[in-house]
């Protein structure tokens, strides 16, 4: 793992957990404590962490959303496998909405280019990816460009869903928990998700294990409103168990197998 990716992962871990110790981080990443101290020093200079005795705490609020490139680096293999599993759920002729985000972008990349679909999205990154698949009819919402995210938000983006009746919506999450359900960093993004949910018969949430039990700034929808959760989290995870009890179907994606040299 590169030092840049390691620091991005540490920043996300601090955001989700609030704090972490130097010894714990060194063990997790298989590096020396001195290396972790340098990482934390750089994160502090960037305003993403504050060093304390023996570790660091996050300086980011629940409304802070890391840049999309930083989020892409976090749990990248898990997001890829979740995206691939989600793409397999699509049926020829389906009309679906794909929400903006790093995991849904992986889904767009994994869609079979030979399958005929109609896909609505507010993400210019996802629209660009779908442009490489000639059998897919891509509809892009209107709206104002959200700087740094390449997604469209605002009243025009929301209104794009008002007269649509879609088979399904695939959405990502900043956090998902038993108490608060699906949560997001940004209020404008939340409004787009809600409009997409209202236009769809089936709600599919893509969330890697790091999102389980986490709560971000804005509530999107209750756990009971989700039809299917696609995740690499353990079947015994508290949030996964709560979802099942509420009648949510859960599709478990197996973690990447590590090859051990003989």
C-alpha cells in the first residue's frame, strides 16, 4: 500500500471511529509506529486529524465528506466486488437509477455492455462510464454541478425524478445503522436520493463493511425501507442482523481471498 493510500485509509478510519491509537494502526498496516506518527503528522497538517497522546482523533464532522478520489481508495477491492455483484442483479429491459458514489461507480463499470437497459443518473462520472456501453440508454438529470464530486444536485436534479417510474434504484451510503438507517454527509445529496427512492419500486443499497454501524450528518431513510442490502459485512454484523429482522434481503459478497505462497 502506498503512503498516500495508507493516509487516506487512516483518515477514513478516524472519521468513522473518532480516534485510533498509533500501536493499533501500526499493527493494522504492518508498518512501524514511526511511520504512523509521520502519517498522523501529515494528516494534522492537512486538517484531517489532531494528534493526542498515543494516537489521534478526527477533526472532521459528520457533515464532512472526503473527496471522491480519497473515498475511492478506501476499501477499493470490497467496493469493486460489491459493484460487480450489484451489476449481476440487472435484467434486460430494466429501467433503473444509479446514484452517484464510489461503489455505484464500480457497479456501472461492471455492467455487461451487451445488456439493454435504461439508466438514470445524477453522476457525470457514471454517465461517462455508461457511454462506453452502446446498448444502454443513459438519462442524465439536470441540476447544478457539485464541485469536486461531478454530480448534479438542486431542485432541477430532484424534479428530474418526479414523472419517472423505475424498476429499481441502486444507492450508496455514508453510514448505515439500526437506529438511524441510511445516512449521508450532504443535505443536497440526500434530497436526490429521496427523489430517486420515491420513483422506484425496489431500493438496493450498496455498502461495504466500514459503513456498518456508522452515522453521518443527514438521515436518508429508515432501514426498513430498504429492499436489498449488498455488502461484504459479516452475516453476524449487528446492522446486518437488524436489517434481516426488518425483512431486508441481504446479499453477502465474499471478501477477496488472499493467496498464500507455498
